């Protein structure tokens, strides 16, 4: 999923200060799962903002809406009837959702309420960690199911570097060394020999190397 | 002979090679690099010039190399993949070679987190093994990494680092094998304090015949004090300083610790001279370059061969 963390309240208060009526948007997808911008978080943020402004004697009118998917024009269209009254939009979706709302409603200021972080997985309740860098040319099939690009601090394709110690990365003692994980898994699979195949210099074009990316599925796009 | 590198000639002659290093200054101060290199003149075969070591901005390695080259000495251009992409690295290699620099060391480099620009993006377009391969293809195939032909390809004698003390230990020989496969000519190792472990690594190297395919220079760093020994043991990632070494450093009074550090280093050199596959020494006296001549002399590594 795409993970996100809510921005500090003080920053959000400054974003909406000029406005009297705002639309506060949640998204029912990834940001709900990572507890950053679902219906529940929308409610909590609305109360916090109202409280923050009521201290200054200001009444902030907040309309709360949580869309099924904010990165999808079909769902974003549902906002059209509510947009007229709103002076600004505060979106708790990931950056994709924020941009979709901005694209559809050209004349409304849209502010992000979360910082979009990474594509990751849930380690356990309340802990998410990065798993995929979206390089566009997946190597997991040869690296034992652990991504060196997303999970090695130096994105080494032929690690581990000299800073791997006790299974941890030199950058942070709490961080697993991706290449230790890769090695452990290759061993478990009986594929130790594969380690010695040098991975060639990566072609970054399928990733961000060739500019912003687009997928066109002719069969569906017709 | 693959190159004009003096280091290659010394190693090919079968004599023990000696290298040392100079860290460029934190400013446009050529005198500093000239002063440091002058200390080493006549005592080493080649001088590594570090590339923003510990991720701190310093005068560039290649420009410092030119000053050293102009003194008639042999610089080793260090290059880390942290700060440049493959275009920048290849153009620097062409430029360095055009100035007569013919030996280099390929590294991934310390992570930006450890330096004075922790907010900087680490580039890592290539890793050190891919860099070795790129430099080899530039030299032997006369091709850029992108595939086009090079006019007057740079003939670099290609080095890389190896840390026998990092984890997992069982991978350390295999990782050297990958560097050999990529085309590395010589290796300079991490500083050796745990000599037993280093010898165990060398055993693995010999078992696979890697010592016949690559020259290995053992890394030696004298310790100035017990404080430095403790710091290296506890704070420097990938460093293996056994308790006995710390104990030995602390067993002598403060004013004699520097000499004790030198003695330990000299004993290590003496012991490693007898290890098959060790072809020389890389003496890194960190901010203590003035000690290198004395160490080389006391280690019986003088005079340096004329090749």
C-alpha cells in the first residue's frame, strides 16, 4: 500500500486559516489501512481544527467527506455538488488523491493534510516499512524476494557493503541489512550460487529515469 | 601489463607494494595536499586520494590527484558512486586519465548520513562492483557504459576495497569473487586489527584461487591512543578491533600509546608478509601521515623498487 503520515496540526491550521468553509476529504483505500487519512482520521482532524480555531474565537465550517478512492476520477466526481460552498479543500489522501482533486476542480485551492511516504507493508499493528521503490523492472525473482533498491540504504545491486554488522545496516542499528536478508533467503532456498552472479548496471528508464510514467492498456483504454 | 600504472609494475614484479593515502583539504588549499604528499615521497609506490571521505565535502579527488601527479608521484584516484551518476563518473575518469592519472579505486562510499551534508541525496546510480565493470569496459573494450566507442580509452589500473570483517563473514570471500569477476586488478582491505580473522579470510581467498587473479594489499592503520582504539571498536561500522588490542593499548602510559600503536601495526605487517596472497600494504595513517615514512622504514619495506 501507499503509506502516509499526517502533517502536524500547526501546519494544517496555517493552511486553512484564510478560509471560513473547507472540505475535509478522506480516502477509503491505503491511507485508511495505514491509519493516516480514513474516515476516522478525518473526524479526528476536523475536531482538532475546530478546537484550534475556536480558541481564537473563529468558527471554521468543515464538511467531512471520505471517498471510496480519491485517485479515481469516477469517485472524485462525487464531490462536485459540494464544491460550490467550499472555499478550500484539505485532503487526507496520498499525493495521488490530492492531485486528482486539484485536477478536477481547477479553481479550488487544495492542501495536503498528510505526507505521503512510501510503498510498504505492515510489519505488525502500527508499524509499516518500505518494500518497493517502483523501479519498473522487478528483480525480486532473483534477489530472493527482498528488494535491494527499496531496502538497502545505498540501493546496492551487489551488496552487502562493508557496513553490514550483525544483520543490521550501518545507517541505523534498528534497520535490517537488506543483503543479509537476501543472503539468508537465498540460503533457505538453496540458491547460494545465485549470489555470485553479478547484477549489471541498472537501466533506470523503467523507473523515474525517463520522466513521469504512464501505463496504457490498449485493451481497456479503448 | 594492462596499464602504465607504477603500482601495477611493482605488483607484477613480485615485490611487496606500499600505498598510503592523503585526504584532500576542506577548502581550496593545494598547499595542504602537496605538503601531505611530500611526506610520502620515496616511501610509497602510490598515494590514494580520497573522494569526499566520510561524506564530508573536500577538494575533489581528481584535482588533488593532479597536484600529486605534477610532483612526479603516483596518485590513486578514489571514486565513490554516492556523489555522481555514470555520466559524471565517466567524464571524470576521462579527465583524470588525460592528466596522466592511471590508477583508481572504486567504492560505493560512506552513506551521506555520516557526513556534513546528511540532507543530500545519495546517487548510487551504480554500486562499486558495477563501477569496476564500467572502468574495465572503458579500458578493455574502449566502450562507454552506454555502449558508444571512446576515443583514446582510459587505461586505468582498477582497484576496489574489501572488508573481511563485515557481516555476514561467510559472504566476504564470495563478494571478493564478484569484484574479481567484474574485473578488479587490486584490492585494498579494511584496516586489520583482528589478524586471525583476516588470515581466515585469506584462507578462503586462496581456496578459491582468487589470490592468483587479484593483488591484495593489506590495510594497516596505526592507533594513536587507547581512545582511538575504543572509538574504532565501538563507533566505526565494519571495524573489528579485538579486546586484546584495546587492552594492550591501555596497558601502557598515555605518552607511550602512540608508539605502542605503531608497534602493533608493524607486528601486523611482519606477520602478514608471510601470508600467501598478500601482495603489499596500504598504510592509512589517519591525520598522522608524518608517521608513514618511519613505519615503512621500520617494517623493512625500503627502498621502494624503481620500476
